[in-house]
């Protein structure tokens, strides 16, 4: 008997809700990564791109790759869900989708930090670059991961 037929109605509703929440959260993240990726793909064709330094070129390339990785991971749960359609593997779809989504958020944060680093380096250079990258990195780390992990740890301790 398939797993979904052995589950109670309450378990099935919980799994449906979790999957729906995961897919909805991905819909929120996707426009950001799509806009960033599209922008990064167009940058080398802009006037003045040839005049950037080799370190700026490396920042750009790493940012482009992080954006591509973010796109892959953020779309992956939807593709996996489609491929596993009616295979009665909803808990596995949710577990893997959650991990892929978190990996996509990490890559997206890195891509956004890289984009800020590139622009800051072109505009200011030096210590402004370091301070800006550290501040933006800490902001993403705290808001996207730190706050939730702290609250989760606190809840598990009680």
C-alpha cells in the first residue's frame, strides 16, 4: 500500500500544507534571483566593462556563478516535485526541497553580497569595500539565517 494511503487525513493535510508553504516561499525568492541573474548576464556587454580590474572581474565572475547556483537550487524543488508527481513520496519531496531552498538562499545571499562588492569596489575601493561587504554579509546572515536558527535553538531547549 502506498505511503499516502497509510497516512491519516491529519498527516496528509499537514504534508500538503508544508509543501504548499515551501512552494509559496520559493515564489517569493525567485524574482530576486531572476532579476539579479539577468542583470549579471547583461553587464559584460555594457560600455566600460572592459576597463574593470582583474579583481573586479573575479568578483563579477564569482557573483555570476553564485547567482546561477542560486537559480538552480531555488528551481530544483519544483522540478523534483514534478518528477516525483504521484510517486507517494511527499515527505521526501518536502525534506529535499527544504534543503535545496536553504542552499539556494545561501547562494543568493552570496550573489547579492558579490553584486554589492562589485559596485562598491568600482565606486570607492579600499576600506569602504571591506566595511560594506562585511556589513551586508552580516545583515543577510542575521536576517535570513541567524535569527531563525537562534529562535529554533531556543524553542528546542524549552
